[in-house]
C-alpha cells in the first residue's frame, strides 16, 4: 500500500514547507492540488523527491462538469484536459474527478446534469486513455454534491461512462455520512476502486472518530486493493470548505497526519 496526504489540508502553505513537514512522517507522497498556475511540474517533482515523496494523485479545482450552461461545461472539460497534461508531466498516474464541491442541488434537473456529467467524463476519459492515465470519480456526501453520493450510484455512473480507465474514489469521511455499511461500499466498488481517502468520521485523524478503520483495511486487503490511501483530515472548527480554522489549525492537521499514518501502517500489518 502507498500512503499520501492531500496538500490542500495545509491551505496555501508553500509545497516546500508541507514536504518538509511530511518528510519526518512515514508517507510515500502527496495528493497535489490541481492548481495549474501555481505549480511547475518539474520543480514539484524535484522538490518532493528531495523529501522522499512523489505525487500520487491530483485534487481537481472546483470546475463544474455537469453544469447546464455549455460554456461552463466547456471550461470544465478544458481544465480537466490540461490537468491530464499536468499529471503526465508529474508522472502521476491518476486524476480525481467530481462536480463542483458545494453545489448541492441541480440548476435544471438531476437527470439533465447527470447526462452532462457522463458526457464530460467520457471526453476526459478518452484523452486519459490515450495517455495511459486513470480517472477516479469521487463519491461526496450530500452536503457537498448532489450527483454521486454512494458507491452504488457511482458504479452505475461509471457503467454509463463505459470506459475501463474510470473508477471510484471512496472517501471514508463521506462514506460515514452516506453509506449504510462502509465495508459493503468497498466491496461494491471492488476492482474499480482506484483511490481511497482516509479520515475518521469527524474528519479528524484515524482513531479520533468512530469509523472502524481496522475493518476497512481488512476489506481493502480482501478486494486486493493496490491503490494509494490518501489522508484528508481537517482541523476542528466550522466551514467544511476551507482548511483554515482557528489558531493552531496547521499544527492540528500535522498532528492528524502523524497519528493517521502510524495507525494505517499498523492496521496494514495487522491484516496481512
Ligand atoms: C471534499 O470534501 C473532498 O473530499 C476532496 O477530496 C475534494 O477534492
Ligand atoms: Mn475526499
């Protein structure tokens, strides 16, 4: 198993500082913010390599693939196509994908936006296929997105897309809200599980909430999961759409990152 941390959880901290925070912890890499203006791929690769890290996956920006307006959809597809080039330049094998985080209802109808989403992802997947890249559709909770809230819905969605390089990104925090049973959701995804985001039920570090992570690790091992596990905790406090909370928030998420990797590695050993 490979382990990483999303760098968005450290806010606008320069990547060099985040990398040096992580270098003393037992991580393999990061999920990098898909900010095409901010990062130079060659510099990112060199900087991370200096700290024994690499880019495992990319977090997309908030573009809106299902949007009813063709101009908005075009901008979103264009962004993802550029994100694929960015991924290739970073030697990153996988790009995450979701609707605009925070848009929780359809502007027209669910059905229409669903079709828009399928068509947009088909275009991105076709280019990704040519480049040997994979797309992981993130399943978000209902307070962040109206489109794909459960593993079962997302499996139907990828069947509608019909591309073998499109799979699922399950996030334990969102699953805790939407899934009747977290382990069954992992089984539902099976070999189409391409990426896993890890935080406890309250989005704190593994062990600080009520999610049975040992059970999840056992289930991941049971399906032969060989993707990465990306820690995506946030400090306590209001507003789920920003990592920036009260005083000391960066130290809090650093502590969460440190605690999470210890437990994840321990649980991995226990389920061998
Ligand atoms: C948002 O809550 C989330 O889980 C991220 O992975 C979105 O990129
Ligand atoms: Mn996530």
